C-alpha cells in the first residue's frame, strides 16, 4: 500500500491515519513541499538555472504512553515510518 505523489494525497493520508489510529492514542502526520530555483552567473554569463521540488515530513505518535517520532523524505515511506 504505497503512497504516491498525486492529486489524491489528502485521501491517501486520511486512509493511512484511519488504518493506524486504532493502534495509538495520538497520531500526527505532517507533509511539507518546497520549491526552489537557483541561478548562477559567471560575470555576465549564465552558468546554470535549476529548479527543484522536494517533499517530506514527519510522523509523531503516542502508543501505550510512549511518544515516537520519525521523519521521511519520500512519501512512499509514510506508512512504514508510522509503524
């Protein structure tokens, strides 16, 4: 049951939360997406132009009175990290 980066991300996250909710007293999954552009010049000459988009996040859970926390940088890892 992999989580993929697609328009249904919210539905997938809700599904994972419902599946894991019975095993913990508290579950929080945060996802962050960032975009960056870098431009490099050597004098008046354009050396490079790069764009980058990254996604990642963290999972925090309270299970049997103990807190657990992990972070991830691939959405496919959410379910594994939440265990």
